[in-house]
C-alpha cells in the first residue's frame, strides 16, 4: 500500500534518506540504448550539475550517489536546523537561484510603505521559502522537473519522463546509513557495468577514491598507501590497522561545507575504512560468492552493529529485504510510533537479523 509522503519523511526520527527515481517505460536517463543506437551518457552530467546547483541553495547534503541508465540513487542528509538561523537576505539569495523572488524583493524595497496585509504576505512567503529549502519533496521537484524538461526537449517529445515523484527510504541509524551507501555505491558493479571502484563512473565511491588518492599524494600516510591506485587484496588487508578508529568521513567533496551554525556535517565512518569496506564487498559480489566477507576486512561492521554474516546478502538484496524504513528494531519501533498512520514496516524481520 502506498503511503503519503508525510508518513514517510519524519525529520524527528532521522535526517538521512535514500532517494530513488526511475524513468517511465523505455525512457533513458543516460547510457547506451541498444534498440535505437542512441547514446545518452551526456545526461549523467546534467543530473550531477543540477544536483550541485540545487545543493548550493538547499540545506540538504549528499552522502552518496549513483547514476544508472534509467534511474538514479541519492543518499541525503537533511539539515533542518541551519535554515532557522538564515537571515531574510540569505533566504532570498538561496531561493532566488532556483525561482523568481522579484515580487517579495519589490515589497521589501518599500517596507516603510507596506500595508499590514502586504507585510503579512511577505513574512508568510519568506517562511514558506525557508521550509522549502530543507524540504526533500521540493528538492526532488526542482531536480526532476529540470531533467525531464531537458530530456523531452532533446528527444523532441512531450509527456512524463519519470515514473513518479520519487521514492524515499528513511535510514534510522548509522548501520542503516552505511549499508545503504554501500548498496548505492556498488550499483554499477552489481549490474556488470564496472569491474572496479575506479571504473564505477558517476558514483560517489569513485569520487571519494579519487579525492583520497589526491590527499595521499599531497600528504602521504604509510598506513594508507594501499588505498591509493589499484587496491589489491594482499595490500588492502595486510596492513596493521586498529579496529574502526571512530574518525568521521566528510560528505561528498563538492558538498563538504560547514553549516551556518558552524556544525560540520560528517558521516559515522572514516574515509579509509569506508573505501576498504566497499572494495572488499565489491570483490565478493563480483566473484559470485555468498555468505561471508573477507575475514581480514576492517572490523567496521561490528563497530556499527552490523552482522558480518548477513552483510553481502543485504547488499545484493537490499531493495527486496528493505523496501521501507531501515534500521535496528528499537529505531524502527520509535519511527513507527511517531507515524500514527503506520504500525508495521515491511522488512522488519530482516532489519532484526542484520542490525539487531
């Protein structure tokens, strides 16, 4: 049964969400269409450019992304606190990058002459804009409308480009967040579109790996030398390294910024541990193995409370196992308690097996 968006997005429960949107019928978001012989790969950059543009306005940050042939995945962090501290000028500047703000600017320019009703209208509009700038629905609207319009114009057609608005999935704790990010980053490898992380074009793991290699070239760390270049199993797991070191990983480089209340936005895993975890998982998936992960992989799974024995199947069958909210049983029950319209969550049994 389909649930209203207000019954899915609950910022009191979690600021992290997995977003998916697919093209309608045979429409191509990007990639090579074998039937028509057309190459739509250039549209991948359209999507990332638009996301970059919107993130400069919205109080939303990107944790992970993957652009596939007929759909895309985003893992986002919604910062609902920062907009409360934005000034009127900042709200107008941010909102003005995506929509016209001329009417309100005209009203504010003659603030001394405004009637009570006009002043009320201006205040109400500014408050609406403030809320929209941390709204996942509004972010997706601004993203999808722009891409659909551009694609239809290029194809010289009209009508729907997307199957629907979008699907969102609450990620209720750190373990759920890392699991979902891994699933998103490994999409091209599971689909057979890439053979390594370096070849996984238009994914966040490729971008993180490139950034990490550049950082190591500028300031080498002997312990992290194995992460640079082609990661081999012997090098990657033969180094002495403590268990999960507790260091946090920044959001995507293009979005790694400090909020207006000076709170750095980070992820609950170190960059090195995350890259090694994704590399190890990708190798197991690629080789068609099941049931276990390399026994020398950084013990970040245990540190996050994830059952290593369930990890590979969770990534392979993520959409089947976790079609709704994902997290530990306690987090799921707290989430459902806050949504009076729902009392059960599909996939709860698997969440109990994987996250406890």
